[in-house]
């Protein structure tokens, strides 16, 4: 994985969001989940706080979303739903302190 400095300028959105619900997608052969998130903070992008987003877990690089946990997410929108940027620094907020500090430094420039 590249340094945070690589991902920040390339990310469309960098947000902090809390998981409201996690629901398996209807197709039983599909291991993806639909995750509803409430946006708490926006570092980058045109997403507003306090709105709810539908987020699709698509592969094993995605965070392990759990209800009531908060995540730092590098993400983009496709057909009205959000996906995490592949193998980025998306993670639980409790693991993201140094990443957040670096994001804030980069975005101040």
C-alpha cells in the first residue's frame, strides 16, 4: 500500500461516518453487504454531514463494518451508492489517528 500522501489527492471523498445498519445484498451468491452510514465529518468531497449514505462492501479490502462503529473512509460514488477506494486507508476511527493527522496536514497546504 502507498503512503497516505498518495491517496489524499486522488480520493474523491474522505469522510468520517458512523455505521447505522449492515444488510446482506439480496443475491445469496454475493457476499457484499449494503451499509447505511451517517456522515459525521467531511475532510474532502461534496458530501454533507448528517446525511445518510448507502455504502456497498465489495471485497476483502473493505473495512469490517459493524453497527455503531465509526470509520474513516476514502470513497467514491457509483450509480448512487458509495464504494471504498480499493485498498486505501479506510479503517475504524480508533485505528486512524496518525492517518487523520496526515490528511489534515496535506489538506492545509
